[in-house]
C-alpha cells in the first residue's frame, strides 16, 4: 500500500519500489520512492499501485494541486501506453519524451510536450517561442491538443527558413488597373513564363493579382495607367490583409520562392520552391499564411489548416509578420508518436 500526502504519493514497499524504478517511475528520497500525482494517477488506473484513499479523494486532491491535471494525466497515459518513457518537464515543458527504445538514464529526451485543450486559445507567438526554446535545447517541440472526448492529437512545431531556386531578372510590362486585378499588355508573357507572375487572360493579355502587381510596381517592373497612390488606396480596399500579404509576398520572392494565391486552400499563398516554367510545374510544396504575431488561434482553426495541407500533400507554414517588417516562419505538422 502506498500513502497519499498533500503533495505526492509515497511508496515504501521494497518490492514495489524496485518494480516501479525499473520502469522509471518516481524519484528516490531516502528509502522512499516519491510519485507525482500524474504518475500515481496513471499507475492507479493501470492497477499497479494502491493508495490509502478512495479514487475520488485522490482525484480531487490531484486536481486541486496540479494545474490541468486531467489533461496532463491523459497525455502522460497516452505516451506511456505508446511504449515511450516520459518525465514531467518542470519549467521547460509539460513533459519530456524520450526517443523510442531509449530509457531516461541512457540519453537525452527528444521532445518537449506542451498541452492544450480544444477549448483553449493558442497564441501564435507562443508557439514560435516554444519552438525556438526547443531548438536551443536540441529538442523538438510538440503541441498536444486534447478534444472533448479525450482524443489526443500531436503537432510538431518547428522554426523554418524557406528558400527556393528562382533567381532571374524579370521582364517589364505595362498594365491597366481593373476592379480587383491588373491586366498586363506587352511584356506580360515574359513575366508569366520567367517568374510565374499572373495568369493568361485573353489573347496576349495576362492578369495579375493586386499583390503581384504591387511587388512588380515596387521593383520597377510594371508601368500602370494610374499613379502609385491611387493604386495603393484601391489595393488596401480590395485586400483585407494587404499589409501582411504585401510584406510576406515580397519576402518569399526575395527568398527565391514563387507564391501564388492559396485561396482554395484557405491560406494566403501556395508556394513553389522549384520553379522551371509554367508548363513544367511541380506541385506547390507549402501553404503559407501570414498572421500578426499577437493573433490567437483556436485548436479547431489550427487543426483545419494543418489537416487540409497534409491532405493535399503540402506543408503548413504560418508566417508571423511583425510591424517592423520582421517575418518568422513556423512549420506545423500533425504526427504520430
């Protein structure tokens, strides 16, 4: 029999201590083995220990002492049942998880696990911070989301430095500003074939999105039939997230990538990293969505974006676009442990 205190569960039986230590449960203090409430909850549910209290008394005390106890217990139990060793992460994370087949005394942990309920809000800048922290510790950051039925989904969060192969001097063209796009005349074909700007419209004319036109205008590659101030005024009315999309598009182009509209995928851009010409086009590798760093996402929003990207064999990337024009990229992938 183990006994319950206000802070922990104490195991005194020598045979029980030996069995639990062999499976890396608890910490030794003197001649006792001390279990955390999370470890004890898992062992109680598995019938591997007994304590001097009812199940209800134990659970109520654990919930009072441990923030998000029921969520932590669910994730801990899931990881253990998958055959992986895990320890509570203290200030670094909710849990540390070790590589499959490795024991805690044989090497370093592989993952830092952070837990969220499906009803929580997820701050996008917090994911960036956690990803950078994991990188500094030479580990991988995992977001664990628990839905209302207790099912758990794991997302790998990683900082990302996208790059592509496009390095050409684009042609120059003349264009006319229409209601929500720009029509190019002479030179439009070269812009399309060399840099995948726009799309064939009719005859020798090509249509550019407002964001494409703005980039070419700033690069001196497009002459419009209206002045820049009029164009920008209309562009901001047409494009809801004009500033974010503008900065993101510019950054992607400067990195040698080819961004095209990601509307049908629910993202700002679908992005090609290996462009040759429009007739020999490979599938876009990324879906990239620009977002203010202070934005919070709900887990269902995150789930939809990531699942859709993976269903169409693309990688979901969020670009955190700051007011000082700094852009950080984080890649989010649904994984199985």
